């Protein structure tokens, strides 16, 4: 079993991350697929299988919370509309 160490310098890694395709990530985030493809170049953790990108759900949520406009889209049109606790989280 992999031991996860959470220190201030490192972010905790999940043992079994949830992987989303670009279109699934766009639906979950309430944004367009083009936004997700741009984010892949910057901050998202991803893997390539065949010729498709797969993004971790945790990196997607963190990325969308860093930008006010994207955070609002997540809360209004994406998964955040169902989770009230996200409205006051600061990343």
C-alpha cells in the first residue's frame, strides 16, 4: 500500500484518482472543452491514453477554484450547483 505524506510543501495525492475525459471535465466544470484543453497546458494533472486526454477530478476542481470567473461557472453551471460547501472554500 502506498503511504501518502501530507506536508505543507506537497499536496496530498489520492490513491485512486477519478479520471475524466475532456468532454466530461467540461460538463462537470460547467465550462467549454476548449477551456479544459487550455488548462491542460498549464495546471491540470493528466494522462494520455491512445490519443485522448484524461484529467484528474481533484486537479480540475482546484484549477477552477483559482479563477473567479471559472469558479462562478463551476458553481452555477457545473457540479458546484449541487454542493453548497464549495461556495465558501478558498484555495
